[in-house]
C-alpha cells in the first residue's frame, strides 16, 4: 500500500486529500464521458461518410455539452404505475457500480485511488452491481419492454462475467498477484513484456503468446457484452425492445444510464489496458516513461480500446439472445479454460 | 386456356350454377356464377389439373345498388391464364360463401370486403373488421353510407 | 397434500406465463403504424395478431368522389416509397380501358422512372432490414445513394417523394437535358454501394446467423397466400410480372429474375428474401442501361388524350410488378368522368398477411427481422 498515491505523499493522509482522491476520477469520468460521446458521434459520422455535428462550436466539439444540457433540462418523468423508489434508485445504483470500479484503476505509477491487493477481484465484485441496477430499473418501470430488456441484460451480464473472469484469472496466474499496480510493474520495459505478448520472460514464452492473445480477445469480447455494446446490445436492442431496460427513463435519470454506460466502457478498457496492454507503461522501455507520462499512456491506451468499441458498434449487426448465450457458454468459456490451462502449464514449467 | 373455354368446361360440369359469360367488355371478360355454388366451383378451379387457379390476385367487394357483388380475379401460376368470377347477393341478405379455406389470401381480402361493404362471408373463420376500428358502425364503401358525426364522443372531422 | 398433487403443483409453477406484448403502433421497427399483438413465452413467439387500420384514410371512398386524374396523387400515397411504380398500373389500366396507344418514348421514360424508383425502394428495404438486425451504417450508405436517385426524380417531376408524374397516355413532363448521363452515373454508384454493402452487411457472419433459416416461407404457402414480389421470389418461385405477364415494353429488355437460391440458409428465409432485393437492384441497373441506349430522343410525351378522361363503361384489372410485389388496380367505370369503384390490391397488404403464419416459433427478435424482410409500407396496407 506504500507509495501508491502522490496526493497522500503531498498532502498527507487527511480529509482533504481523501476527498481529492475520490473526486479526481469523478472529474475524469465526466470529462472522459463528454469526449467519448463526441467520439461516438464523430466516429460514427466518419464511418458513415457524414460530417457529424458541426454547429455547436468549431467542428461541433461542444455537441456533448449541448446534449447534456438538453438532458438536464428535460422533464423527469416517473411513470404512474411504476415502483417509485426502485425506479428512482436504479440509475444511481448503476452509476455507483460503474464509478466504484474507478477506485482501483491505476492511472499512473503514483496515482491509484485505492491500491488494494485484490484490485481485480474488487472490479468484478462491483461490476456486478450494475446488474442489480438494471433489473431494478427494468422491473420498476412496469413496462414489458423494460422487463424483457432487464431479463436479457442480467442473463447476459452473468454469462459473460465467467469467461471474462477466466481471462483475468489466467493473467493473475501469470502475474501471481491481483494488485493492479503490481501487474503493471511486472509489465514494465518494452512492449513485448506486456501480458498480451506473454509477459516478461525468456524465448520460451513464445508458445504461450497465442494463448495470451486469445485471452485478450476473449476478455475484449466479454467486455463488449458486459457493457451492452454492439454486437451484444441485446438488452437495449432498439429494433425489438425500443430501448430495453431504460425505455421509460428520461431527463437526468436517462443521462445517468448514459454516463454509466460510458464509464463502464472505460472501466473494461482500463482493465484490458492494465492486465494485457501494460497499463501506464511506455511501450518503448524508458522512452517517455514516468508518472506523468504514465497517465498519458494509460489514458491513450484505454481510449484506443474505447475507440475500437465504438468502431465495432457502427460496423456490426446485433446478435440474437440465444446466439449470445451460445457464444458465451459454448465458445468463449471453453476457450478461456483451454487458455487458462495452457498458462498454468507455462507457469508451472517456468 | 381462354375464359370462354373455361366457361364451357364449367358449364358442362356445374350446369345451371354457372349463370352467364360476358365478353362484351372492352377488356376483361367475366363469368357470373351462382352464389351458392361458389365454394365448389372455386375448389374445382383451384384443384383440377386443367384449371389450376392457385393464385387469387384480387378479391373486391362491390356495391351494385340493389345487390352487393364480389369479384374474384384468378391466375394460374402453371398455365398462366386468368379468370374473373363474379357473384352477387341481395343487399338485404348479403351472404356469400367464403373462399378463405381455398386461398388463404382471401382471409384479409374478405375481412376488408366485410369491413367496407358489409358482405357476410359464410365459413370465414375470423370475420372481423380490418381497416376500420373494431367497433365502427356501418360499412363506409357503400354508396349510401353517411359518415357518423361522432365516434366515441369525438367529432369526426372531414 | 399427496405427492402426486404436490408434484403437479410444482410443475404448474414451472410452466412460464405467456406474456402479450404490443409491438406498435408506436415502435421503432414496425415500419410505420402497424400494431402486432405478440404472445411470447419467454423469448419464443407463440402467436402474432396484426391489427391494421391506423393509417386507413378511405382511399377507395375518396376515389369515387374524384375524377380519374385527381386520383393519381392519392395513388402516390399508397406505397409512398415507390410512387412512380404505383401510378403505372393505374394509368395502364385506364389506357387499356380507353384503348390508348402510348408513344414509344413515354414507355421508355416510364421504364426508367419505375426502375430508378425500384432501386430506391430496394435500397430502403435492404437498409431498414439491416437496421432491424442492428447494423446502422449500411442504412446511411443506402440513403446517401437514394438521395441521388431522388434528385433525378425530383428534376423530372418536381417532387421528391410523391411525384404525380404519370398521366393517362403520357407523362407530366419531358426529360431534362443531361438526364441520360445522370442515370448512368446513378447506375455506377448503385453498383459500387452494393458491392460495399455485400461485404459489410449481406455476407457478414452475424447477419447471416441472424437472418438465415428464419421466417421460412415455403413456395406453396407463398402462392396460396398470393404473395408476390421479392417475398414470392425469395421462396424460389421464379415469377415476375415483367416476364410472366409482360406489360409495357419489358419484353424488349434482357434481364434475369433473381430468386432465392438458398446460398445461405434455406430457400424462403429472411436472408434469401433480402438477397433477392439486392440482386434485383443489379437487374434494374441493367434495364436502365438498355433503356437509356434504346430511348428515342425525339417525340412527344403526350398521346392524344382528351382533357377530361372519360373511359367507356366497363371494368379492368391491371397489375404491375411493383418493388413490393404485385400492385393491381380493379377499376370499374360507369361511363362518367368519375370511377364507379377502384380497388387497389396492395402488395404489402397481401404480403403482410403471412406474418402470423411464418413467425410462430421463432424468437421475438426474429419477428422484427421477418417483418423487415417482408418490406411493408403501411400506406399501402391500410389505404
């Protein structure tokens, strides 16, 4: 737990520094969400040979702010027949679940809000909270589309957590730690020390690279499913379920779902970055390596993953719910088991 | 096969049930048949190898003043020939046998004819309104139809 | 409680309740104001009851109050995506009734207009089908191209969507200068986009998984339901009115009738129905190219027709191959300048009636795809 946070070093561990440590990721999430929304708008426009938003600010860069302002101004509707308490609680629970994961994300060598030893475990634990929020919102809306969306969503989240957890577990075996900061430190040096390339090791690690790459892919696919992104956006599949579990939400509560989705995207991208792509490490050994550069590398790597998610969203059609389950349980899970065994074997032999 | 050959064949088979053959029209000639025998004749037309009218192009209800009429436009995918059948029923008792069991496409067409003209198709399994609301009164396509002023206490604007 | 009784109770609790869901009239993918009352058991559809009429505007009643020429704008509003094609069987029916010979040039322009509009319609159909499957990008690719087609149609008729361009015995206006080049450019662009969409959507693995083997419509059922157009051809029935019941000058062109081949999935499923549309765009391109080459430059676009259309007493049923299928007009004339009765046999109306038949037992998400693959326009269904 030592030396994980420059703010504690700077200010000492008092109430001000704690509040600062808590609020920094929140600031980050808000700014990031705005940028991600803009990226979504612009990337989709470029893919579809459009210009995207052009009116608000130069090249439309103020568009996400306009959208958020619009959402805040909108009427906040609570359906008459809904279960009021749960209905109003659900967006906050989802956002809390998404935000809580930021506690252990190592932004830099000297900044991780809470450097606990079970970081990865913690992320999976709080990641499941959003399932509760979704089912709460879906059920409390008293709308059949919402209910079906919530049922699908929970089934999907639970199914895809298993292969994702297996993928992460394999890396835990490889790194022998669950502390995300430690995992990052192990991957320092050149980019071939990243866990997606088998982690640091001798030439003997070559045979394990396909398995780690496969795990990276498995984790990425599962993370798409966990964040309800295309091609796994079945819970909100607009063509059949209108908007899925958040059909009835409007105004600020809808914005909470929106933010939670983007925050979740970043969380899974951050986990992918941390455990596969070297986290805050520079890809080129000591070149541009350091605490400040660490933030740059980490955020740019994670954001690249987010961009890939956006890119996939605007390219692929949607799966059907049974095909989704098939992929989760019959393709990804066995594959992740095989990779897990291979990596365990590699660690045993090492 | 031309319509007059079909008429001759039907005449030998069904006798008086086939009433008349009209080819005075500038365009399509048609066969008028007895309403009661409609189902049997249609069944024969669909299944007999020389006719094979397996495709019901169109089914239209007509308001003929005193009577209501139903016009069937048939087509054969195999022989590529066409036929127009007509039946009539008095407006006071507008009952016509349903051909929905023969050509299932007639299901919605007959519902439409019932909805708009008010022809009762006997033997139709689900004869309810299709275009108008289920509780609409009257049959709008009749010549003597008067639009209601109010529907569920709402003014019907026109 | 006896064991048997308790067991029964447990089983009865296991049995899931069926849920009735209203899909529509306000719903993103019913392609208009269609309402489907769907009964689902979990995700499996057990019953579909379509409720029509939300767009009913008494088209046939209106027609009886208007002169023959006044009807044409209303006919545009049947299948408002392919209005050019709609007008054609109507004016053909009147021409047949009045025995009017249409000038050659008019026929060529009509063919080109109809085929351009067919391409535009199929672009929307394939695009929205992709959208139903969750693919957003091909939708905009197609819409970009459709815009170019609409520009041509707008230059010809003055309207973007509801053209009111066909007249009895002629057309409203002649072609504009540069029309032929525009058409050939469109053909090039359509082919380019189609090739792109083939990669992006049609042969996409996920798309194939979603749409192949779904909503299978067997040929005999399709004929019995009098399906027409791509829905019938998707089931493998090689039937196209342009070839099998030729009208106008379609016998002068060399083109194929695409049918569902079962290249992926089985014949008659959603994928094959959709594929027929994609292939038909290519055939329409071929027809346009040939028509452009053969079209005479000189000539009037109006036959000698009296100002007041007054067909002789009689009746006629005329049908034409619309993008959606067979659009037929049954016109009864009583010798005055107003029709006695006009019945429009909409392709969408008839094609839609197979929905309860072919969507049972599939997933709820498939139902949307099946609906999208049938390609309905509610203006034509409800009339």
